[in-house]
């Protein structure tokens, strides 16, 4: 009796052991779709091709900051703030952006590390998805045409990311086309086998990187559907600024060619899309309606997916009266400049003030933080074209174009620009550059202009700024108010370009040997 | 363990006593035998008339009665206790005897994996920590008190926030990016130790009531741990809870009340000093004054307090021949020294054992605990972090502003964006909120229900052969609740924020073992164990949150439907399976030659099927020289040599690190997926090879134990960093088998009954550990802001710039370049002259030559892992008083005092009082540069460690002083008429003194708990000192 009982126990134990033994360690994740395990391919339906492409936008919207998805590097919002804080027109009021504002970065500064890592995160994700698209086309999951439509968006994001990296980490094309560029990566790194090859690629030159990104943009333009973007809707090809369509690709080319001083090229691209968009009647238009006729390409945020309280545009730039943190103000430097006339709608409707100073009012989704991050507006395309015409000596067209942007904002009492009022080519160009400063205030574009203009010698470098944390009262915005200037940075200073992050040089011998000078 | 033995033996011995009754009738002597250590009565103590076979044993109440001849000597003995002889005088009829524990503890039974062993037979390195030493201490969890108790065990309490878990390392750090925490096994069941709160730090081990614990066994070397195979690379801590014993039932109460306080405070500027310094920063940089004299507020007065602490435990235990029981109820309420941070725990335990017939034994261990922790936001960089905020808040403004009714009378700016600025012309840096408002209005609460339970059946199949099955479960059911006031602080930016989460962890564990014991001719002793173990753990979680709350009423207790306009939710899931087959053979020849061999084959779900199984063998030998015939020393009563070797693994390598795939991502409102992990199928087990030699020696009153060990970890599963420009998901790292590392060290323990004079005695127990860590192979260095791990050095050494002092000519901060030359950052008013300049030793004022400080000038600044550590317990006893002084020490490491660096910041917020020494005039020799608004980054090189703030972390801490008084049993009997068996009152102070050269608040404060980032004191809350009075009563 006893023996039988024991046998039963042992038998059951063995049985249970055998039953559980085979399944216990066979565990599959519930939170990720396996790829590359036992032949699994995650991107195996048309739907997943689409969502994988959207995943590349996500990398652009929200990158890593110190190991966590946060803050909106490289395009969500943090990048906008860095672009402004490197310039003189927005002002750092707190310790938060002090390092960038006072040019005190090093190879370990979190902002430039996050920017670098975030940009290459987009790039590698783009390359991984391009390979997945190739596979989906090859296996008949989607058509070649649809594949190309998707490719155009991904190539656009790849080019945009490389361009942003060039602006921050390399000397400008306009000044040093043969200096170090950034590694232009076109093949996916999705396993340990790919690492060695990836590490071989050097920085190349600025010119070679520009050539590569232009090729990507040309391919993207060629692959794009005639309207809309496949990832917004692969059937209806909905037009929206949140997904890159053919016109957005062309618009980016006007920017890139402007940096390359390819004036004719800028105009060629501008001509392709000059009727595709329309400026809104007022400067406030594109900020009240994020998908207006003027929005070319923006990052889309939502209440759940946004750069968070530590970076969202409304929070960082907004007036604390509206529950924003207000860590960045409009600088008295531009506010008090003669070229920004009183009564300009961009002063009256796109800023607000409190006792401490003036704040941008472009982003208004306080407490929700889902304002779109404008990356390319048609106003920029127009001003790109205006500058290209002016550079080529066609001052008439240039003035007409700059007035398109300016006239909707200035009060009736202020006359439009004329060739005569601006004097010569230099006067026209200066007017265009000033107009860019006003029009794109708090949109992060200032650094890119300083970068290219300093490269040409048209600026000595980063102009002096209002001294960090010196602006504490609204009175300082009035003429005669106290204004302490500080933190200029000469083009010749090694700090003018950001360092390759230490994490990179530690793990990448090729780039360790190609660090920017002075770091 | 001793209690169990006592019971078993008392049974045997009372039979023996019965047989002896009435042999000779000369004189009757009665008495009571009590424990020296705690005054409890001792049942089953052998009482024999010396030189005869006349004897008896004490009963369940420790009482004996024996009839002896004239002028006899009584010998009192028991396993694990020192034998004592008492001469019986002519008129003596009553003898009370106090027995102390035998320090050599040769016959002590020690819990080892899947069984027990007598200490003399152990060939591995196992240290027992008696729960008695810890049970009256006030601590949120038992693990915080293990430091210094055993050689080779380092426990660091990184801060004074209740809920924070201590860092426990056994024989050093044995992993770089996998877990380095030991395996905790409670009553045979490995427990889940991952923190399941998503809002605050909560230590899962705080769910265990320390007073339920009978003993701790720390398994350190390969042989001792090998039976736990793949889980044992970081050592194993076996915990045995109390069980009942046969005899009269007993009821015990223990309780303490007291208060806790912070050991130290920051030395900050007062309001007036702040005004001077803040304005000098401004004027030096060309700005205008912002600070205007006002109050003198020390914000620390608000955030620190004397926290009330209390704990009460009641236990019932007893049993019959066939069943024994132990029930306990526990309650503790502990407030930390930082306001709003406290913990309450209710616990219940039932341990039952039942014999069915003669061969079957069944039992259960079951505990349920409810723990509530009101946590603290103490983020080192959080605007509402208590320490960060309180040390930066403007000291010249008031905490309250009764007129500010909208903000409940706290001082805030009118818009609520920041702390009110008082008379100042600017807001405090980063618009930090009024911390008093935040602490009083925001909630961070974790409530956890924890069930730990197991049942077993033990069947004796044949003589010496038994089978045991045990099923254990570990359920962690945590509920997080966090709410932020919509008006001010973290909730302002979202108009209120409420968050709730449920992140349960379920584990079941099933073990089946067969054990065979056989002794041939009493010289060949075998003990063979074979078994299987299965385990599955499921982690899941979901959360809901809302923002946009118009009415604060709904922020009190829970998410309330429809109270917020924006709703969010999230969730996660992962599972881990474990399957193992193991065996162990212990053999000894005549208690002289000892051999132990074990092997284990483990499979885990986290590795790809081809590499899933790992084989982990271990072996050890021992030689008890003192048992040899040629060994005739009368001085040395025990002498054993041991050696062991084993290969172990580490299972805590993350969930499915080999399996790449696409995760869900959201681009704004659009669904996306993205490759978030790359596939790496060849990922395999790392191996940890542990070698140990040791000896045990008992020399008269002194026992001595020494070990030398090495651990070599190869093929490490490392989250190896990949250059960021490759964009490898998820965060530029791939889990790969790269790298190796070595730990080696020496452990010593000496314990002795130093002195015994009449009723005074002094026992001492000293341990010392020397340990060296060296990383022997890596692909690339592993770096973080303050630390770098590189081949040829120890893990996580501090890495940064080398401070060269302040240029006395101009107040510029200076640093060394790699070539030994010095550069200075020229804090010039004229921005054009600012920047790095070479320093001319012959012309200090010369700032004409531009230079730079680059990443090539970074250098190693000191190791962060202590190289020596230990503890020293001294116990004194006189009559009914006893006094224990426990000292802990550690050193050989360096600390980066980031707290201090940031408190010497150049912004508009408060500073450390050291800043008063700033350079102000030419020729002044100081270590604080000229103050200069906004120049933190250049002045202090904030992106890296800085030798200016790196200091030695050596310390000696008087950890506990415990004074006890045992109420004499005669008094007790008189008062309680025999109802109260024992009573002891205790006065204790925990953490009274620390001797250290470190100038931060405490040398153990640490912001990081992972291995690669370590030794950084960054806005951690000061650790706690506790004073308490306690009472233990036994009925």
C-alpha cells in the first residue's frame, strides 16, 4: 500500500516534470514581435510595413536623452530649443539651457550627446526599415510602387537627419566643404555582425555628405507619390505635414541647396512647389492651425506621445502665466532691434509677456504639450528663394518674396520693403536674414543660419547674446533698458562646432581619430 | 536552529533522565538553566554528576531537579553551548546556571541548499548570522542590518529614504551589467527581489518581518553556492524562519518605540550670506544685483524632523510530539527623518509541521504582509526632489506667506510657477517650487500585499532514504498611487496629475529532492541529495493616469472616474521560466576527511534554445587535522583545512536578451513599430569560476576562520555599448558574451570570549575582508558621467578632470592637462578674454595664451569599490545587564561629492557655506574660485568627475549600541506568579557615531546602485540615526 503510494507520487512528479519541463523555458515575448529568431520576420504584412515606416518618424520625434525616451531629440522639440539657444534671439532664463547658451559644452554634455545619438537612431532605423521594405517588395507583400512610396519618406528622414548632424557637428559647407563631415550611413546595423563594418566608415567630407544626402532627396522625390504620403494612408495618400510628401522633400532641398550656396538649385526647387502651398493670411495662422496651407513638414505630437514637460515647446517657451515653465524667453536683443517694428503681428499675436519678460506664444497647448513641432514652413521656402534670387542679383524678385512673408505681419503704418528702401544687394540680403530671425523665432532655425553665414564670413560667429540670466524684468525690453551682452563665439573658435560625443569616440576608433579640433 | 535541536534532544534526554531517576538518594538539587545571550530558559540541557552516570535534563521551562551525592560537581552541557561545571556545596539545594553559546559552534547545524549540515563537516565558506543580533533593531528591512556581520558581505545604505534598498554584495561585485545582488532563499523558496513600484523605491525584502527570522546563512564560495548553480554567482543568503518546538506553548512579545533623526545636515548659507554671495556672482560677471536681504530661512528645518518609530511583534509557538506551530503577528510604523516619508507594515506568519505516522512529515510556511510606504521624490535632479530643492531654495525668503491664500498660505510666485522671490529681483534657478508646498500636497504611495508560502511533504521511504517535495509561491501585489497638486510643483504643468499602477509578480517554485544518508561502520558517512526544480515567474503591470484635474478633492486616494480630462494607460508583461536538475554528494571519512561534490544543470527561458542549458559543477574537500591521531595539541581543539572550486552562472541577465524584435511605438497619434532589440542567438551563459581555500581553528577560547578566494568571471553577459552613430536599438548596446573580470580577497574572522570574571564577561567577534577587483577583458571601456570601467582597473573608477587649484592672482579655476601642465579658465568680465588659458607658474597673472581642456585630459581619479571592510561586535555582560557595541568599517574607496560640487553652483540659488571662502582678492590662497554667474560648467567641469570633489571614503561607524537589562527570574516570578518567563528591557541607539575624513554628510551615500556607476554622493538624503527603547517578554 505504502509502496504504491510512493510510486504514485514519484510517477506523478516525473509526469509533471516532463510536462512542464518542455514548456517552462519556451517563452516568447508579449511586448515585441520576434524578428530574426528561428526565421521569424516581423515585417510580414502590408500593415506592418506601414507601421514600421511610422516607427522611423517616431525616432525623429522622440529620441533618447540619457537612456530614456524623452525630450524630443532630434526633431521633436529639444532640437528646436538647442537651435535657438545656440543663437542670440532667444534667451536662456535659467540653469536649464545654460550650457548651450554659454557655449560651455564638452564631449559629454547631455544635449549634444542626445542630439548625435538621436539623429543616428533615426538613420539606422531608416536603414533597417528600408531593408524591410526591400524584403516586403521582394516577397510580394507590397507592390514595387508602394515600396517606392514608402522608401521616399524614409529616405527623406535619413537625409534630414544627416543634414541636421552636419549643421551641429561639422563646419559649414559654405566655409569648409573639405573638412570632416559626418558618417553617411546607408546600410542597416541590426546585429553584432554589422558592427565592424559600420565602424569602418569615416566622416568623409562635408561636401561628400551633402552629395549623399542630395542623392537621397532626389531618390525620395522620384519615389514619392504625386500627392500625399503612403504612411499617412497607403490607399488615399492623404496630404498632411506630419508625413513627408513630395513637396516636403523638395522644400527640404531648398534648404539644403541654400546651405550649399547653390542659388540656382534653390530657385529650381522653389519653382516646383511655389504654388503647392500658401502663406496663411496672418503670422498666427500656422500656429493656430498646425495643418494649414503653410505647413510643409512638422513633427506630430499627441497628449501621450510628446517631448514631455522637460522639453515640450509650450512648456519651455510659454509664459508661466499659462502654466508653462517659461525657461526660455524672447531675447531683448531681437525685441529691441530696429528691424522688428512695433505693432508687427509677430510681436503682438505671437508673444506674450509678464513682469519678467517676453515669451513666445507660438505654442499654446499648455499642460497638454501636443503642439506640432514645425520643421519646414512655406515661409522658409519663400525666404530661401528670396535669398537665392538676391544672391543672384535678382533683387526685385527677392524683395517681392520677402514682402510676402513680412507684409502679412507689419502694421499698416509700416511700409513694405522696396529695392530702394533696402539700398543694395547687401541691404536686401540683410533684410531677408533679419526677416528669418523674426519669422522663425522660437522655431530653432537661428543656429542653421549662423552656421552657414559664419562659414561665408558674413557673420564673425555667434553674435553676442543677452547675458544668461541677466534679463529679469520687462523693462529691459524697452529701449534704454539694461542689456548686458555676453557669450559671443567666433567662427574660428573650436567650440563653434559641437564635439563628437565621448561615447562615440570610446567605441569607434575611426571617429576617435576624427574628433573635431580642440576636444 | 538551535531551538529545534534543543527540542529534539530534550526529548531523547528526558527519557534518559527517567531511566536514571532514583539511582542514588543523597540530596536533591533543583535549578533553572538560562541562556547567557538572551536570558531565555533552556530546555533539554544535559545535567550530569561529574564522574558518574547520574544525570537528568532540563524540562520545557529550563528547570531541572537531580539528586546528587555529597560534594558533587554538576556538569551542564548541550550542543552549541559551552559546558559549565558547578560544584555543589554542602548546603546547596538550588543552582541557577547560565550557559553561553559555544563560539566554535562545531556541532551547530547550518542550513545549506536543499538540506542542513553540521558546521564541523562543512567544506565550503558559509557564515551564519544569528537573527538574535538583529531582531530588536529598528530597520525597514533585515538586509540593511547584515553589513559587517559576516566577512565578505558588504551592505551599503545609500541614503536615508525609507524604501530605498541597500546595496548588498557578497565577495565583491561579480557582474558588470547583469544583477550583482545575491540570491535570497526564504525557507527553501527563492524569492522575487525586483522592485515592483513604478513611482518610488520600495525594497521587496521589506515585506519580510525581521522578527520572524530564525537565522541567516550566507553562502559565499563556489562549493557552498554550487547547489544553486546558475543563480549563485553573487552568493546566496538563506533565510530560515522560526518554527515551533515541542513542549509548553510560549507567547512572546517584543516591541520598541523611539525616534529617528538625520545624522547630519548641509552647511548652507543663511539669507544674509546668500545675498552677499549671489550679488557677488552677478557683479563679477557684469550683471546687476538680484538678491535683496530678507529672511534667514533654513529649509532643512522644514524637511527634516524627528520621526517616530515603533514596532510590535507577538508570536505564539509550541507543539506536541506530532505537530508544532509558530504563529506571529507583527506591526511596525517607521517615519524617516525626512517629512512625509514613512512605512507601515502588518505581517502575519504561520509555520506548521505535522508528523503523520512515523515516516511522513508535512508542513507549511506561510506569510502575508501588507506594507505601505509613503515615498519621497528625492530625484537628484528633480525640481521637487526634497534634498535637491531644500538645499537650493532661496534662504532669504519665507516658507509661508499667509496672504497667498490661493496656495494655502505657502510662499509662491503669484502665478504659482516657482517659490516666491521675496525681496529678490529674480526667481530661484529653474523656477523650483516651494518644497514645503510640494511635500504637503503631493502623494507618493506604494501599498504592497505580499504572500510567501510553501508546503512540503517529507517521506522516509526507507532507512536513510527520504523524499521531499516542496511547492512555494511568492506573490507580490503592489499598488502605486501618486498625485500631484494642480497648483504648484510637478502637477502645475499638467493641471494636476494622478497616477495609479498595479505591477504584480507571481512566482511558483517546485522542488523535489531525494536524500540518502548512510554510515558504514561509523567511519564512511555518505549524504547524497538529488533533485529537480522548476520555477516560473510572471511580471505584469498596468497603469492608468489622468491630467487636467479641476478639483483637488479627487487627488486623495485613488483614480476617480471622470475627475480628469486627459486619460492615459499603459502596461507590460514578461515571463521567465527555469528548470533544473541537480545532485550533491557529501562524504566524510571518520569526520576527518570531508568531500562534497555537486552538479547542476539549469535551463532558463532567457537564452536561445540551443544555449539554454548550462552545467555548473562544484567540489570541495576538507581535512580536520585535529581529528588525526598524531594531532595531540591540547591547546587547539579544532583545526580544519578546506578548499573548493565551482563554476556558477548568473540568470539575472534581463528578459530574453537574445530575442530581437519590433515593439510598439507611437508617433503622435499614429501607431508604429520599431526594432527595439537586435537578435543575438549565440548569447550564452557566463561562467563564474570560484576558488576558495580556508581554515578553521579553535585555540582555547579563540576561534579563528580564514579564507582566501578568487572569482573569475568569463564570457560575461554584458550589455556591451556600441558606438551611438551605429544607432543600434534600444540604447546603443547589445547583450553579448564579452569581457572577463576577477575578484580575489581574504576574509578573516576571530571571535573570543575575552574575559569571564565572576558575573562579568566580554565576548568579541571581529571580521575583516580584503578584496580586489580587476576587469581583465573588455572590448571597449564602459563610461558614464562620473565613472569609467577599463581593463586592468576595478569596476567603475571615478574618471574626470584633475583640479589644480585656484590661481591666487585672479581667482581662476585651474586644471591639469594630461602632460602635467596647468590651464585656467579665465573668468574675465570681457567675454572676449574668457576661455581656457595656459597658466604660467612664473607669471600667475598672465592669461594671454589660449589653451584648452579636452577629453584627452581626463584621468582616473580613484576606485569606488571599497577594498577593505568588516565588523566588530563586542558584548559585555554583568549580572543582569548586557551591552553590545557593534562597529562597522570600510574603506579603500573614493567618493565623488557631487552634492558639494552642485552646492557650489554659480546660479541664483543657495550654496554650501564653503563658498564663503571664494577668491576675492589677488594673492588670496583658497580652493574656491572667484564666483561668477552662470559659469558652473567651465568652473567645475560638471560633465565629468572632478578631483576637487573626490575624497577617500574610509570610515569606522559605531553602528549600534544596545544596552539590555534582563529582569531576574526571581523578581519575575514574584511579580507575575510564574506567568512571565522572561523579560528584558533594551535601550539602543543605531548609527550613533561615524569616524571619517569624508566631508559630505556620510561616506555611504550613493546616488547609483548599479555597478558601473558608483561612488557618487549626489543629493542623497542623510542617513538615519535611531534611538529606541524596547521590551521583550516571554509568557
